[in-house]
C-alpha cells in the first residue's frame, strides 16, 4: 500500500501500489467548478493515467491553471490531427503559432488543393464525432531508436530529427485509434474530456480555438490580429527559406558547425529591420506634419531597452537626435503603488505610472522647454530628482519606452498623426516539430529568469512565482494596443534557446522540489533539453540577447 496526500482536500488515503490518479480522484472528494484534466505529483505535472508506486503528494488540476491548459491544448492538437488524417488521408498538419487566444494551423492536403470553409466544417464534424466516441489516448514508453524507426516509417522527419538530436535513451509517444503522434507533455485520458473548442477558417488555414481562461466552459473569443499574424508569417517564411522550420533542423545545423553563421544571420535580420524602422521614422519626421514622439512598448522581457538603444543609433545615422524617456522613471512611490487583493504590489498596473506628470513633461519637452526629469530608485522605491535635464533641440525626436507607452491615456494630448508606435514581441517561428509549437511566453520567461538571477534581483523560484501575474497584466494593459502599432518588431532570436540553455539549466535546477514553482522549472528543464547548446562567446555585445545573458 502507498499513502497519498491530496493537497486539494488536505487529507491522506492509502491505495494499492499501481493505483492511477484517475482511480484516486474517485476516492478524494475533490470539488472543482471545471473538469480535472491532470495532476501534479510531488510538484511534477502528470497525466491522470499516471500510476503511483510510492508515497506521494498530489494536486488535481483543471484548465484554469496553466499546466492544466497545456495538457488540454496538447490533447486538442492530437484530436485535430486525428480528424485531419481521417478526413484527408495523406495530409500534413502544421500547428504553427498562437493567435487570438487560439492556435493557427495549416493543413496541406495530399492533392495540394487549398483548404476551404467546407473543409473546416468537415474537420469540425469529425472532431465532434471523435469526442462523442470518448476514445482513449494511449501512451507508450519505448527506446528512442524504436520511436525514431516508427516515425521514419510514417514519414515524420520533423520528429525523427528532434529525437535523433535529443540524446534521450527512452521516448514516450501516444496513439489515438490507429494514429500515432509525439508530444513533449502529457494528455488527457480520452477524447471525451475535450468538449470545449472551436475551429475557424482563417487565411490559408484555420484557428483552433481553446477554452477561455476566465470561463473554461466557453471558447475564448476570436479577435482578428492581422499585424501579429503577418509577423508570425514573416518569421515562418524565413525559417522555411533557411531550412530551419523545426528544432531538429536547428540542432542539425549546429552539430554541422553552422552556429556562428546562424548567429550572424540572426543579428543581420534584426539590424535590417531596425534600419527600416529608423528610415521610416526619418521619412515621417520630414513630412509637412513631422513626428513628435516614437513610442516603444512590448511585454515583459521582449527586449525593449536594447531595441531602444539600437534604434537610437540608427536614428543618429539618419541625422536625427534621439532623446529617450522611460515610463519606469515615472513610477509612483512604492507606498502609492497599486496592490493585488493579497496585498502584493501590482507593478504592471497602469496606475503604477504617474501618467499625469509624464504627460505634462512630454508636452513641455515638445513645446521646447527644458525639463527636470525624474529617475526612479528601485532600491528605495522612491522617485528622485538628481539633476537630470532634457531639452529637444532642432532635429531632436523623443523616444518613450515602457510597457504602457502605447496606452493612449499616456499621451492623450498629442495628435495620433504626431506619434510613431512600435510594438515589440517575441514570436518564436521555429517549431519543436510539426505538432508541437513553442509557446512565445516560454521564450520570455526563460529570458526573465536568467536576467533576474544574474542581476541578483530575483531567484528562479521568485521569477516563476510572479510570472502568471505578469501574463495577466499583459493581457489587460499591453496586448490590447498591439494592433494599433505602426510597426511590429519580432525580437525572437533564431537560435536563442540553444544559447539560453547553458545559462538557464543551472538556475532552474536551483528551484527546490518541495515548492510549487518546481513544476514549472521541471517543465522548462525538459523543454530546453531538446536544444543542442551553443556558447555565447560569439553573441555581439550589442545583441538584444545580451540584455538577458549579460556581457
């Protein structure tokens, strides 16, 4: 017998060895408003079919929690793939990137004919049928060589390359009926769990809609994001041209000795984009109604600070005189900072910025006045005036950088025609394989963990603990304004995870197993294990990556 402590009910029960979590769930009176889809076992995410052979602590999870939502979405990926191969034999499905609270997918049919709305309706009907059948997902743990042989026979070279470069002795894969697939995380027990989803025809593919985080009983609403979509497509097109669509492709290129070339290409692509942005700002500045402001924003760890510096250099090359101002320096004093219900500080709230003062200073600068500007002391939590003065001269242009820069309330007194708005995001174009996309937030979380640790600001545990608050704030205060940008800049780096791996692994291993944050550190460690590491010695000092890895 084994003893299992359930964190949800705060009680212990004894079970025979080999009892599954699904069987235990029936014994624990674990009430949750939404269906339970997975569990954490000793703070490691597991599927409900996981069998227990030793004493454990368990916590049952529904789709409101990020780990539960990942399990649900992965299972949906397999469901839509199963439906696709049943309806369109010989097709290839690509789950490419997140879009509007869902995931954009491209279906290439055997005859290469374009996907139509009628095709999407056929997929929906087949998915509904599979859900109603409540078909089980079966998991198999086999030697990696055997898995590679199976996927090679099926023509899944994306999975073959990934597994060949992973270095793992054993690999698990899943089947649904007669269809086989690979996922780097757990799935729900059966298709009957997948009752909330939608499909929407979009461009040359479709969007797989998933449950809303706020109310998982309904599908998250679709909001068209044409600029975001085009930025993803730009990254994907370039990766296809380079032959680097998946992590297996990138790993093979690194192992073949091309890491230095990939770094140079990544830097050149970003610099080329920055030059184009600077030239457009210069053009707009020479118009009859010249620009007054360049506003730069983006979510946490997207690289706003370094981007602003590199843009300033290119603006100087155009003959302009950039003057920078950060919204961070206009933070209210710590005592006046908004708080969450639990009493912790809500640093991402718009009211964290003294926007009335900032608006006055901006108007004064544009009016030609010299302004005493504050500097925020993050140690004391106080706004200070240390003699820093700014004035816009002939040929000067004001750059404002910060997470709230595109919020119209911040520059309400300035005409829209006088603003040039830039939104920076980290949109990873490379896939793990055709059915396993890389969450864009994982990229930024790893950056943040490494940067915070190296600066001595936060431990990995603290960075992980606060991450969900950061994501929630971004959805409220930052992302609503991204489609209003004049231009979007993708700060994702072609071989970023390969470079971050050496920095992130020892930091993530410092998270104790007996804390809730261990689940996320364990997941991230498993994720970056797929990447062949690259030393950072060839990353230029001016690289955007240096903002996070140092040097």
